[in-house]
């Protein structure tokens, strides 16, 4: 062990032998260091008892100083570094602009590098390149701010009675500091408002649930842009020649033209306007960059962990995505969604029944009985009769009048074609449409971006009746990236099977699944079931039926925990940490006795400036999750689970569940009524750490709570030295029935620790 006295470096690092001959005095790192939020953009890990650089962030100070992956780090002069935590503490103690001298070994020689310390805003430069510096409040925010909601009133009353207003004020100031430390290019105003007004999140979640509970597909598309801070797109005249060039060359019934073909083509042309800020090469680069970006996100989660060239490619993709004009995409999607108006659907069906001229020979990929078929520049336009038809190739537009059909194609999504160059593929059509009027159908999406999904455009799949099967891989079933993807199933007991980014998932746009009725089964691996990525709104709205949601047991946990799996599903708002802020994910189940099972990071989860909400409005429901679940959050985010009615069961494993907040984040679990049972392990049931605010509030009912740690707990706050604030954990039970707790029962009491405050109230 090193002592507190000066030592000769050659002796301190004796195993280096002749590699270093200069005599330099090293000191042990002081225990008490200031907290100035310094960073240099490097990750260290211990390999063979030596601190080794495992990652250097591109364009960060460490990178500019010449630090490389694989370098062995021994000191930040004059201090000897023994652990990655020591190094992190020391760098955080330095003011941005300070220079630090690093002693490293590389290729059998030692050297020193001079590195300038930075701050998070300058380290995460991609988050501020578009220059967004302010987050203006909207009218709804002024309304939320001026009104004190019922939950907020309960919390404020408890805080006042226990005299902990100062602790709340300090924590609110810490949240505001975090919003200022990071640039704000893609940060959504609703998320920002919730972070700087942490007790308003009950109003935010309830307002969003109310907004979409009674909404149709059409009205949902009308309401989402406000929550993405979009101004309405200005109307532009459509070039008649462009429309004519996209029409089938065969004779078309005028009524069918007016009710179907014309609005579809106009919507597609409108969606193309969203990409006018990008030239043709940039558009192809964007579309080609999406799959590798998401592959890296799926495998490593942190985009900056791979090779520098790969990271720079992902940064280019995000830069291009930020330039897409989402307002035009929503204007186009609104026109496409208007086809789902009941009167319009009736007109389409009536006119589609008229048999038109068919080509001499259809491709063998299309089998069955057809009333209309014609190739266009965007792909095939098809009308299938009431029999069982098979669609084995992509088509831009399909209307099917009934029968048990099989779709093995793009299924109502834009069409992409492979190319011979390095850009991988190019878009053939900017829009896709599929309307099936009845039958027990099978939709088997073909590759990425199928089945009511949209990559670089708009897509709509409508199924009006039948017990249907939806099966796909990635970016499928109401998913989008730089697009708006919509799937509406009106009735039937349906099965949805997918892998990733599915069942209401989006980045830079919106992904939506609306299922009106039936006992439905949703299964995905991860990043699904209302996953709102960067600058996106994701919605999975199931209106009626006893439904089962599964996102578990497919992708092993990134923590390496045996028999625990990843989830990232069921109401998640999540950003690319350090690259782009998260969006809004809302899983809304209006009625039914439902079952939710998911792996880590699920069930009302917020991560890195995202807002995730799971709202269940009625029924005796069962929630099962693992780590970070059932109202949980991490890293400047908000996660909320609200259950309005029913006798519910909540089961959470590992840690950070049932209102568990971590690192400048906010987590709520609100159960308004019913005899409920809560079972968890650690940091749960109103528990916060690293400057978090967590609230579990239960209304009427006789409830039981069991956890190994938590139940109104303010835990550790070692990140960033506490940001001048403690943690705040609250558990409030408003019911008058006799509730049970496995930890020491308290009434209207506050527990203070060196790092947090726990507030407990049971009437």
C-alpha cells in the first residue's frame, strides 16, 4: 500500500522497471474533494490489477489529448489512481477548463498527456448542435402550474407537516441544474416541465391518459404533434403531374380514385416534404444508417462504446434525423388516417367491390381472387375479393374485402428495395396502406419496417374484424423511425409477436397501435409496447378485453444476472444517453383484467430525458417485473405507473421498482383504489437514490406491502457529490383500512439519513 508521504515513482510503479526513470512524487487521493462536475470522456476498468482505458468518447477532451483504448493509467498527477471510482472522483472535483496531467503506459513505454477538463454540455456536443437553448412552456403547462392536483396536495401537506420543505426545494433546484447542464436539441417540453416541477407529474400522466383514452386513430394523430412541440405544417399545393405519374395506367373508377387513390398518393407526396432539408445522398445515408444504429443500441445500449468509425456513423445518422421536418410527416399521416373514418371506410368498400380490368397475368406471389391489380411507380395497387388471398410480395396499397388472408410482405408500410452499393437499400414508396375488412388474417412482416410501420415515410394497417396474427421482427407493428407508423385493429382476439422496436415504438416521429376490442396477446423481446425514443411519441392503446403483455425471457440482462432478462417495454420513454434526449411512451389499457410481465427497465419507465407511462384504467391487474420497473426512472427522466381501479398485484425483483428513482430522476406509482398487494426486493416502494424523487401513493383499499428495503427511503447520493440535495422517498396510503407492512410501521413520520429523507404516511 502507498503511504501519505512522497514516494519515488519508479518505486511506486516498480513493475514498470526501466520504462519510467523520472523521479516524481505521488500522493494518495484525498478523501474530501470538492464537486465541480468535471468530465473528460473516458471509461476505465481494472484488467489484471491495472487501470485500463476501455473507452474514449469521440471528440471529448481525453480523445483530443491523445488517450487511446488500451492505455494503462497510473496517475493523475500528483495523485496515484488505484480504482476507476478514485479517478472519477478526482476528475469530478476539477473545474471545467482545468488541465490535468495523466501518467499512462502504452506499448512498453510511459508518457504523460495533458488533458483539459470539460463539462457535460461540451462533452455531449451532439445534444446541442442545433442550438436549442430554451424550453418554452405551453398553455397546458401554465394550466398544470396554476393548479394544485390532488396528489400534489397530499404530498405538500405531508411535507409541510413534517417540516421538510427545504429538502424538497433543494432537490427541485438539483433537477433544474440537471436540465441546464445538458443541451436541449431534442428535449420535449412535457419532459422538461415534469423535471423542473417534480410534483406536477401526476397531472402530466393523468392528462396524457385522459387525452388519449377516448381518442380515435384520427384524433390521436391530431393530438400527438403538440406533445412533440410541433407547429402545424403549412399547406402546399400538390403538383397534378406528380399525382398522375403515380396513378395506375389502367382505367380507374372515378369514385375509387376520389375516395382512395387520390388521398393515398397526396399523403405520400406530403410525407416526402419532411425530407427536403436533406439532399438525395443524405436521405439515403439516413435510411441506411438506421439499422446499424439500432443494432448497436440493442447490443451495447450506449452508442459510444464501439469503434470510433462506428460511433461517428451513428452520430451522422442522428444529425440527419434531427433535420427531418416531423410536422410534414404528421400532416401526411393525418390525411392517411382520415381514411379510417367510418363513412370513408364504407365508401371505400362500396367502390372497391366494382371489378376493374386486371393485367393479363399477376405475379405468382399474389394468389386468390382480385378485383383490381395494377403496378405503379410506388409498387402494386391491389383490391382483393372476399376469398382467402395470399400476398407474397410487397405492395404499396392493398384493400381486401374479407376472407382469411395471409400477408407475407410489407403489410401497409413504405417499400424499400436493396441496392448494390454500400448504402444497402433505397425507398421505393414514401407511404404504405393496407385495409382488410374481415377474416382471421395473418400478417407476417417482411424484414425491418413492416406491418403498419414507417421508416422515412408513413404507413397504415387497418384490420376491421377477425382473430388476427401479427408476426414480425424489428421496427414493426406500429413502429417508426423518421416516420409515422399506425396499426389499428377494430375487433377480435389478436396475437402480436415481434422482436424489437414494435407494438408502438418510435424514434423521430410516432408509432401507434390501437386495438379496440378483444382478448389480446402482445409479445416482444425488448424496446416495444409503447417505447418512445428520441423526439418521438409511442402509443399502445388497448381499449377493451383481458389482455396479456409480455416482454421478458428473450434478451439476457445487461447486468449479467442469472435468469433475469431485458425488457425496455410497456410504457417507456428513453433517449440515447449522451447523444439525444428521450421521447414519450404511453401504454394505455382502458378496460379489462390484464397481465403485464416484463424484464429490466419496463412498466412506466423513464431514462435519459424520457417520459414513460403505463396507465391502466380499470380491472384486477397483475404486474410482474424485474429491475427498474413499475414506475421507475434513471438519469434525468420520469417514469410513472397509474392504475385507477381494481384489486391489483405488483411483483418486482432485484431493485428500483414500484416507485424507484435513480440519478436526478422521478418515479411515481399511483394506485387509486382496490385491495392491492406489493412485493419487491431493494430500493422499492417509494425509494430514491442519487438525487431522486420517488412516490408510491395508494388510495382506498386494504393493502399489503413487502420489500427487503425501501418503503419511503432516501438512499445513497454519491453521484456528483449530491448536487447540494438529498434524495426524497415517499410512501402515502390514503385508505382507512388496516394495511400491512413488513418493515417497521410508521405513521406520518419522516426518517432522515445523511443522504436522504423518507416520508411515510398511513391513515
